[in-house]
């Protein structure tokens, strides 16, 4: 199985979310990450652009009746940078989490500019 993309975690937000999930949810997240890494064209059932967000995406995970979203962006075309994550409890994405993801994305981009 050839990897097409890499996945990196920006800061601790996603890791904190991940370790607080039960093992079955973690396995589902791991499966989705494997798909993201290896599939050439990622189906929108796994990842979708958040409209009006300038390059912010949501990784979409459903386990039983629970729905989870992991906010991310692409870097250098083949790297997925993960920011924060949440459990979706209504039809709409939580704006607080989207704003947080936008801030983290801006910080990430700025941190890359600060490297000589």
C-alpha cells in the first residue's frame, strides 16, 4: 500500500481529542487516516472543503450514531495538517470550532514563514 500523502498534527489539539475517544472511535479515525494517506482522489464522504474558509477542510468520521469532524488544511499538496476536532451534535458545524481551526491554520502558516 503506497502512501500518497502525509498527515501531521499542529500543536496538541487533535491529539488531546483523539486520546479522549474510546478505542473503537480511535480505530475508525485510524481507518479514515489510512484512506486519506493512500487514496489518490479522496471521496467527499471522508473530507470536504468548508465553504467560506479559505482552504480549511473537515475530515468526516461517523461511528455508529456519532459524528466527528477534524479540521485541517493541505500543505505542499500532499501533506494534511490537522488542527482541532469535535463531536458534531447538531446539523450545523460548531462555529466556535471553525473559528479555532481558522486561527490555528493562520498560526501554522505564520510559523512556516518564521523559519529561516
